[in-house]
């Protein structure tokens, strides 16, 4: 997506032009509290999604996949989200999370993010906000996102911020063994080719949901070999 498109093509996600960050370099203040540096990219994502103010989070139910050790969760706790359901194989036991003044709003599910689903409605019945930083290979990650957008995992989310990670060994792309990369040889596809393949898959998936969602795929200043898919339900 070009910079010009960021300003106009996606109404629910449009940014003011010229962009508020010269050369797209978003400055995020360093903090000592968060359990991981992942808070830097999440704060940048929130600026892009225009959800960086506490007022955007009051009364919100958030589902966060791939949450350990808790950089994104810490930001959500600080912003005052009403309820946060985190999902990760690992525990959420970092002191900055466990001793946070809003820790009672956190409900951790220590399990496979691919099998997690919700039955509860968001407090205001407008649907939850879905965020994912789970390190899952693109085909599986996008299949999981499809399940959520198609309301197979619970009520369809009203907003989505979904990290698409490109840096996986080629032999883990299709097999479902995201947790246990095997030691087979890489296929001849380069990392760049696999990243482009993942972008094309994401575009195809989101085209199939474009009646209901506006969306945008962006690689941000704090991103390494990944991008973020932002989506907003059109009735939002
Ligand atoms: C990049 S880390 C997340 C960092 C986190 N966002 C933060 O701010 O600290 C990716 C996480 O995804 C989790 N993960 C990957 N695949 C998963 C799966 N299928 N189910 C549950 N957790 C998974 C890993 O355990 C890991 O904690």
C-alpha cells in the first residue's frame, strides 16, 4: 500500500496527510515497565489504528493471541481495557503484569491459540477487539484469522490488529508444526519469495471478507520481518 493510499483508500483506517511521522519513523518513548520490547511495535500499531488513547479502550473486551511475556498486554492494561483474554502456551507471570493495578481484568488461557474460542459477548455487545502477535506461520495464521472473521471462533471481532510473521522455515509453512520446526532442508523458495507469498495470501483472504471489513496491511518502522493486518468492521 502506498503512502497516498494510507490517506484515502481505507476510510476507517485513513491517516491524516501528510503523515504525522516524517519518513514514517514513529517515535515511541522507551518504558521500563513492559516485560518485552514488543510494546514498541504495538504502540506504533495503535497509532496507525488511531487507538492510542485510553478513551478508545474504556469498556472494551480484548482477545489477545500469542501474549507471552506481555509487552502488548501491558499496554492494554495501561490503556484501561475492561477485559483482556490472553492466550499463549506460556504463563503470563511477569511481575509487571501480575502486579499491575489492572491485573484483575486479565484472564489468561494457557493453551494453543489455534483451538481457543470465545462464548462471551463483549460488555457493550458491539463485539471484541482481536489482536494477535502469535508466532504462527502465515498459512496457519491466516486460516486462524479466517475462522475469527467468519465468526467460527465466537462473535466476529469489530476491530483486528493481526501480526503476520514472515520468518519461518519453509518446512513449517504448511505442516502445522509451528511449535516444532523440523530439521529438514529448506525449499528453494527464498525468504523474500515466501514473504510475498504470505502477502498475496493475506490479500486473497481479506478480499473474501471485504464486504464486512475495511482492511490494510502495513509494515511499520518497528517491524522486523513481519507486517500487521489492520481491519475494521464496516458497521463499526
Ligand atoms: C513474539 S511472541 C509474543 C510477544 C508478545 N506480544 C509481547 O508483547 O510480549 C510470540 C508468542 O506466540 C506464542 N505462540 C506461538 N504459537 C502459538 C500457539 N499456536 N498457541 C499459543 N501461543 C503461541 C509463543 O509462545 C510466544 O509467546
